[in-house]
C-alpha cells in the first residue's frame, strides 16, 4: 500500500525489510503460508501446498454489542475497524509454539472487526492468530498482493468463463477456516485486464460463503491506471459497486492515506450513498508508521509543522462519537514492536514498553482509557471506539494468558522459558485498563506470575486510609441463573489490613455494582474460590471488575488474578485443546519419533499411534517407533478431567527405509533449516569450478527468492557459489556468483530449472570469463579478469542465511581450483576420480545412514549434516547416471550381509535387510542366548528385505543368514 511521498511498491520493500529486522525465521511447517499466483492456481486441498497444521479449528464467536456498559455510552458500533500490521508473516508466521518470547502480539481484539493478514504475493493467515481472533469474534482475511504479471496469472478462465482463481481463493479460505481476502493491486494494467479483474471480484461475490469478506485497496482506477484517490469517489467506485448493473464487486474499500480534511469523508459518504452502499463499507485508511503519512499517533510527530494527533476526530460528524462517517483502516500498527516505541523485537527484556505501547494505541498518551487526554495529545482508538463483546454465554473462562511469556505456568507450576503461541491466548480484559478511584494502584499484565500460561492480571500499588481503586475488567452479556457459580484463582499480599472485592455490574443497574469479598490474600500459593451467583438469578451480568480497598494506609498491596470462570451447574471442564508436534516427521524404520505435547488446559493425555510398535501411550510427550515404511496418523486426546479435545494429524509421520549402506544416494534438504557444513575451503586463486546435480522440489516464493546449492558466502568478500534465484531474476534461474578481485560477478542462466527434475550444473572461471553450464552445455558466460577471492566455510544447500536454503535434493557436489573444460563437464557429470587434478572437495553423498558425508577428494573436508537426520538420505539419484547407480554398492560383491533395521527392536517384529546373497536363497534363523533356534525361515532368491516375528521374551538373540556358500550373523536386542 502506498505511502505519502512514496512510490508504489515501497510498501512491499518495507515488508521485505522487516524480514531481516524482526529476525524471525519462518518455521518449516509454515512454508506454504505464502503462495505465488502460480502455486495458488495449482492449489488443491489434498495437494502438497495444503498444510493441515494451519487449519483453524475455532469458529468465529458471535458478538453482542451494548452501548450502555461502555465507559462512554455516547459511541457507535456502526464504524468498523480493519487492523493491518505491515508484514504479518515476518513477525508471527508460525503454526506452533515458538521458543521465543519477543514476537509481535496483539491484545486488543475487542476494538477491531477485521485483521488483515498482510503478506505477499498470496498471504494465508497463520492458524494461531486466526484462532485467537475468532475467539474474540474478529474476522481474519488473507492478502492477494502481486504485480501485473501475478494478476494476469490469476485472470485465467475456463471454457465457461469461470475464473479459476475465484474458486481457488474460496477453496483456500474455506479449507483453512479464515474469512476472506484483501486485494492490493498497485501496478498498472490494461483496461481489458482491470475489467477482467473486476469480473473476477464479482464472481467472488457470487461464490463466497456467508460471512466471508472481500476488501479492495484504493490504488487502481477503472482505466487500469494507478491513481490513489484517498477516499471513495466515482473514479474508484467501480471496485465497490458497479452502478450500471447494480452489481456488488467487493464488500469494502480500504482508502489510501493522503487526506487531511473533512471533505474526504463527505465525498466518501455521498459516493457510498449514491451506490446504494453503506458508508461503513468505506474504511478510511490511516498509516500510523512514524514519519510517513499524515496520520501520526502521538504529538511529538508533526505534519507540515502542525501537530495532528487529533486526526481521528475527522471520522465523526461534528465531533460526535455517536455519528461516525466511515469505517477505519489502520495500517502498520506494529509501530509498537519495531517502529521505535520499544525494542521488544530485538530485546525480550523490553516487553513492558511493548505492552505499554499497545495500551497507548488504544488508551491514549496518558495510558489510561478512563481519562480524557490533554489537548493535543493522542486520545487513543478506545476514545472513539466502544469495546465489542464476545462474552455472551456460559461457561466463560479466562486465564489472562496473552499468548506469550517469559515463564509457562501449568496450574501454577512454573517453568522458566521464553515462548509464544497465539493459539494459547485467553479472552483478555475488555479494557486496558479501566481504573477509577485512587490512582496509586495500577493494573497490568504480570509476566512473572501466572496460573496458566505466561501472564496474570495484577493490581498493585499503595492505598491511603479509606481509599479504593476499581478496575473494570470485562464487558459481558451473560445471563445469570440460580445455578450460576463464579470460580476464581488468585494470590496476593498486603502489608496490613486490606480488602479485595469482585464487582459485578448488572444491566438493570449499571451505576451500583454488587460486591463479592475475596477471601484473605496469601502470596505463597494460588487460592481457588467458588461463589454462588444464585442471588443474582435472572439478571444480565454486564461488567466484571475488581476493587482494592483499605481502611488504613497501605504501602504495599498486590493482587493477582490467574483465572476467572463462570458456569451453570457443575464446574465445566473448559478449555482443553490438544496440540502437539513431532521432532521429525520423516524418519527411518526403527528410528524413534518424540512428540512434543503443547496442549492447553489439560492434565491427562491419551495417544493413539496406529502403525507404531507400541500403539497407545498416556505419556505427556509420547514416543513412537515404526517398523515398516509408510505414512502414519497420530492422534492425541487431551483431558481436563473428562475428554475435551482430540487432535488428529492424518498422515503426519512418513517412515522410509534407509538406503543400504554404500548405496548411491542423494541428500534431501528442506529449504529452511537443513544443510551440510564442510568447513573452510580455500578456492582463492586464478581459476576454479563448482559442480553438482540438483533436483528442486519448490522454488522460493518470497524474498530473497534464493535457493543455494553449494559454495560460500560469508557476508564479507569471500563469495563463490551456485544458486537458484536472486532479486530480479526468476526463482528457477541458475546463478553462478563469484568474487573476482574487488567485484562480485554474477552470471545467470538463460535456462530455467524444472521442479522435480534432475539437472547437472557447473560454473567455471578461467581468469577471463565466468561460464555456466546446464546439463553439460554452455548456457551463459560473463567476461571478468582477476583473482578469485573465496576462502570461507563451504556449505551445501545453504549460504549466508537460513532462508536461502534449497528445498530439494543434491548429488555429486564438487569444488575445483581449476577451470573444467566443456568436454570434462560433459564427460564426468556422474563421477570423477578422487585423485583428479585440482579437485578441492568432492561429496558423492553416498553415506547413508551417517550424519556426515565423506570428502572423496581425500582433502578431509568431511561434510556435517546440519539439522538433518538419516531419513534425509534418498535413493532418488540422477537417472542420467545409471552405471554409477549400479556400481556403487560395493558390499554386494564382497559377501553376504544381514542387517537389523532399528536395533534394539522395540516391538514384536524386526525388519531385516539382506544383501550379497549372489542370487541364492537365504536361510534365516534366530537363536536365543542359549543357542536354541527359536525361529527359522527360508527366503526366496532375490529377497532383500523381510520382517521376522520375534519371541515374547526381551533379551539378546543372534540372527544368522546362510546360503549354500556363505554365512553371516548379527546380534538382535529385543526390548
Ligand atoms: Ca486516555
Ligand atoms: Ca550419490
């Protein structure tokens, strides 16, 4: 989205810049939460880019809003709020709990209606945020933010004139459980193209399920020109409603930010009325990023010399908060995280300033939502907007967890660890913080004390004799019955006599709350108290608060509320949500998988592990071992006294058979974390070459669009590598990058690689030019003279930074200190002699199941598999090298071998590999430790793999294999 004084696309650059600023690494599971337009067009629910772990399981809560219980009842719910942090996938693009406290967070859902998950080209919201939003009744919409070529891809139609992208966008949102799309088109198109785009949007209106919303950003006009209107007018109206046919095109428009005066709003309201649409379908945009646009939040920012923190007043007719003119869109509110209001993004210890910044957005410069801020000060969005209410039925429970913390408490038992998981965010207080009475007691989230999760709510300070402080926490709409009880968990201390009371405000008498005494405070353990609300039957509970009072002067008072629960009848078993991850999702037969249980509000667990050696477990963190290759489903039921929640991860674990030792293999990388580190290699000098085979699985869809293959890039001047993709080229084009003298030279292939296809690549430098060969044929070259500068750590499948990894396979990687000739490259793609002249490092990648790979050049540059496991060895090798494939397993020529896969054996069956039988049948026999044969079977000639049934008794056995001419044996440990 555009900024004042900025060129189109600046926002995209900003967004990409944040990827480095936030230093957030997208976890592997989230790699398809952004898609290219091409990937979107190919998306299917059972395809490789559909991520089941990203499916939200929380339905959108229904809100019931009331003005009377607001701090200021003279407000309006007509004006909606679209909240649009800049670059969501860079801050919070995670599907699971992260071992990091200082990720971006949001704790004011009650003031917004829609969260735009702003990411590109096609940004899919991440489940934990969707689930947190939905619990609060907030919709989350994904983003389509691409260039002309991207939109051209999306405009493909079938023979009947149906836009395939419209179907795909609905299918993606439906599959993942989010609520629509935000369209950001900021590169010019032809009139014909932009007309097609409007037709696609119209088709989305027909296809979308009830409740889904499509928002349009004010950039293109109907001619196809980019021309920001900063309001809704006749020029951009055709993207909202087509007046000639009275056809709905989108549900809302998010206008650009370059407006100052009230006429912006008059124009928008008149245009919406003329279209027969609500003025609240217009979200007048505010870009609150410092120093960029007119809508600055705080008085220390000026616009053209004038403090402008009162710009929000323009949204209301005559300044009357009951009469909003349009809705509101807020861009870049992550100002609190990486815009200078805190250094939380780089320093976890700075959390208080981050959370204060979030409070300041909504409560104003005085950080107090109950008070009017000084003239010229920022008043806070909460001054203008009432709190929405999703607390409308019993049971209601909260543990005040903000979804991250520096501790994790499980029913008061504290583990010290930094963590973030928005899916664990509780329903948070409606006001932060609505305090009245004595100001010497403050309310805040306490990150050091929690009953469950990372935080509790704390009231602390001092009180003068007879003084009291009231803190309103929740605005609710809860029907109380004779069977309703309130349970709360608390701790605290007071240096003297004090009284803490819960305050219940009912809709029929909002002026006078009913008070419930909190039993005496104790600071050692959390106390749980339950109170009957039968006395208030048939009344509607509108506000829940807490009050601190003291008859005598009190210097040190603290009250922590860790849990609050209202329910009818027996206490509900609320909130257990099963969740888990595996330490590896692709493993070998016999390898143990450990499941990390990240369920919330649960204390007992039942695992179902079909296909594993042991198929059930009640451990918190279960382990499983699989004896046969295949894909396996894992199911966890988390109990909170009784069964509450089951999570089934279908086909979650892939079990593969290890390639036999010595087989010709390749290595599989994930594009995110896996690579091989071969240590420092010196390739500096007059000439050099790099070679490898590569089979990409996917190409990079996000900046910097690089998939590294082999070589070095240390951030200084040492640079020598083959990679795929770079800024300004297609992510499937190959690049040979080399530091020659003082200059970094790049030669890019004309050819584009094909995913799923093996290709041989070679880059050479001979002192006069860089040459790039694809499948042995010279593809491109670049003149250069000087000496190569390349003496640094040499890696396979990664350089410089983790996001530059290869998602795919590598084989036959070589580094040379001389320029190979075209004839050599063409002749030696599949193998060279380790003693070849100038060979500086040579990884045949034939080292299954080791976690190192030998340097066949004899120079000792053994590669270390990093973030990898034995299941990353693959027998998928270049089919262009058949003779090599056949020759490598040298063991078969040397004699009979028998191997137990996964030893010790945890179950009743063992998987056995046989090699070297030279075409003869094999007699397998199993002896116990006393030498008695307990099992015996003849294997047909050619058998290389079999399962054998083991006796009940654990212990040591000996497995013998025998042919007419050979015998071999191996010890087998039965667990
Ligand atoms: Ca205020
Ligand atoms: Ca190999």
